[in-house]
């Protein structure tokens, strides 16, 4: 286990992930077997490992590690909307309030009326997200969009599908 | 996770003793139990939530499609003890438009890092704008789905 751990760390340190593809760096090329043709192993969805030496073949382990990281990324919109739906559907709120969930790393400003809940959700796999539950008001996201960064539900208009959302009281 | 790790270790051990350059990896069945949070339950005395929660928590699933099929099946039959309700479940990473009426239950279900939403309700419209297939969504009840596409119109029986 000790050997495996060290080898894996070395391999991970020696690799740079660029756009989901693992490119061996200079240090990875300095593996024990010289001038060998790398063994390419492809995983799911365009990821892969080019192994230059396999005294120990740990390619599967490396692929699993990359896949796990990709999965966390893929599931982020789902995580954001699980927060959104939890707040919107909460038993005590009776689906009477607007909900905004936004990455705390985003730049944003707002002018909200009757905020009944205001919190930040932490999960080690994801950035922190701020949750606002409120009756009405204006919210402006000046940062990145997409469900991986923000999600909202309720009664609103959003001119031009842009960063400003005007929320109305449930009618 | 432990099984996966064990599989990886087994593979590495074969390689170490030189059994072969490309050792055969035995198929390892890995199952995960879903985690369910019942967010709202408007059935009399909140009777449905604990039942659905208990049933879904006990599912040990190997893949997403099986998880969705089993979860909606359990939810539909348990909800049937309280009335005639439709059920839908979707991967929350999908884009969707939910316009359901009289939602008696909503639950978040997390399985192997994937987030699903589960609704039990009277009727309404639901539009899946993302990926299809049982691994991403499933529904049980009374509905029409024009062209077998992403829009589902639910009605009462």
C-alpha cells in the first residue's frame, strides 16, 4: 500500500490535466524505461492515460481518479439544483417564495424584499453557494452563468436571458 | 469505494508478481445505496415521506437506470396507499421545466454523487430539456408524451 501510494502520487504529480486529457509532463517522461512507446489507455468521455513505463501498472487507478474528478464536475449543476429544489419545496414555505442559489465566488448584487431565509451551503466537493429565499426584488449576477454557478426558481422576468432577474411576489 | 480500491489493489498485485502484462480484471459488482432527503410531504399526518424514505434508502443499486426504475416504482406503489398520484424522477443536472400541480411530496435523492429530484403529485406538465433514458429520468402514472419526446402531460386517472 505504501509503494502504491507513492507511485500514484508520483504519477499524479507528473501529469497535467488539460481540458480533461492527461498530458504527461517532463517529469513523467523521465520514467525508468527509456524511449519506450507509451501505452495509451482510454477511459470514458475522452479521458486517457499515456503510460511510459509499467513495472507496476496503475493506469486503471489513475483513470478512476480522473473519472471521479470529472464526475464531480459533471454533477455540479445537479448539486446546485438539489439546493434550489430543497429550498423551494421546503414544507414550511409552501412554495410561496422565490429562491436564488449562487456561487459565493461570483460577483453579484441584489435588492430583495422580505428575505425569509439566507444561508451559505458548504460541501467539500463544491464551491460555497449562497441561498436566498424571498418574496420579491431584483438580483444581478455579474459573474459566470450556467447551472453550475447559479439557479433560481419562482416568479420572475429575465430580460434578454441575461444577468438581471426581476422577481415578483407569487401571484 | 472499498470494493473499488480492493479491485485496484488486486490488479496491481497481479502486475507486481508478473502474472501477465495485461492481467484480466475480474468483474466487480459495486452497488451504492441512495441517500434520500424528503423535503416536503403533504400526505395526511406526513405518512408517505417515511415510507418512501425507508424503501429507497434500502435500495442497493449497481447503475443509474436501475436506481431510477426502482425508486419510481417504490414511490408510486407507496403513494397509492394515500391516493392516485403520478410520480416523476429526474437527474437534476438536466435542464427541465417543472409545472406540476398539488405536489404532495418532493425528495432529493443522491446516488454515487449524482443528484436526482423525485416528485409525487396530482397532474401538470414536465419538460426534460436534457438527456433521456432511464438513467436520467423516469415516470409512472397517467400521462401522455407526444412523440415520445421531452414533454410529458400528466393527468388524473
